[in-house]
C-alpha cells in the first residue's frame, strides 16, 4: 500500500484504539491530530499522503481517541491513553507532533511521560483556556446538540480557514457537510468540551525536551497569542504564520517541512 499505510486496532486494558501507521523509517513519530467530527478509520491513505515528508525516515503512528468517550473526559486522560498505546507497542523516545487539541494532549504527554518524547512540536494550540476558545467550542457543541450539522461544518470552516481558502472551496461545502457530519454527536460534544480542560501553563516548565511552536497569526479558534504564550513560557523556538489561521497546518506549504527539519536538526 502507498507509503506502507495500514489501519489497525490496539486492545488496551480498558479500551480499544484505532490507529494508523505508515512510513518505512526506523525512527518513531507520533502525530496527534486535533478535534474532528469523525475518527481516523478509513483515512490511512489520505493521512499518509498529507504527511508523506515523514515516510522515508519515520515509522509514523496516529492514534484515534478512544471509542467509549464519556462526558467529562479531559485532554490529560487522552494523553494517558496515548502513553498506554505507546507502551503497548514498545514506542519510546519518539518525536511527537501535536496539532490543535492534539497539541494539548502532546503537552500532557511530555509532562507526564517525558521518557516517551524526544522532541516536541506544538501547533496551533493553547496551554490554558481563553475567551476565544471558550466561545468557539461552546458554539460548536450547541450546533451539534441542535443537530445543525450544516451550520457546524460551515462554522468550523469559517473559524479555521483563511478567506482565500474559503473562497476557493466554498462550492464544496454541501459535500463537506455530508462527509464531516459527526457519526456520534455525544462523542463529538464530549471531545470538543475536553479542549476546555487544558491547563498546562503553570506546569509547562516540566517539559524538558526541545520544543518548537507553530502558530497562526489570525487563529480564530485558540488565537495566535496562545501559541506565543507557550513559546514565551518555554523559551523555545516559534514560527508564526501571520496571514493564516487555525488551519495553517493545511494551508502553509512548508508547515510539515518546518516540523520535519526541527526533528532532524541535531
């Protein structure tokens, strides 16, 4: 299969995780994606292609959230699930690339299990709640609970993408509404609310591994200031995409290369 992409299930002590692997390299890379309306099942080829720059040097792992999500789950608990998955697969000293909610999870992973993380990239994420994130997340959960999936998908797109990107892809919105409709509304709502449980700012000093922050200057979901705040507290490198928003990870052509080069730098 392209990029040696595979989909698997991992049985843990108290749950089961879907996960994707790709790449033929020897080094481990754990990628933690952001909040989505659907899981990663069926996305092996598209994700491997999106992150193909890592395929030669890495064995890449992408873990889904647990299927039995309960109301009140926290991003720290999600980090614990990923740590358990890494332990089960014998992964340690990995490079970790966390985007949005995945960046929140990655922070806790590096804090609670430093043995698992060699280098860390935190992209378009936050370390403590702010008014923008609160308003956005509450808006998405309200739309989902009302069953207004057209409104949900449209609002997520408006909040995440640049005006230029939206103009290009707006004609596809009806198709995206169907493709991105949550399979399980309760699960989506619980995962969305978990974004508001990230409170790492006061313990960021516990992250000892080399870290790079990537942010969007026009981020309407967590704000660009949230990325700058993390980098300031850690005293680490930061690259801001000043003219892009939350979806800089899709729109910036050098986004994945910047992370790749950071991991490769000795």
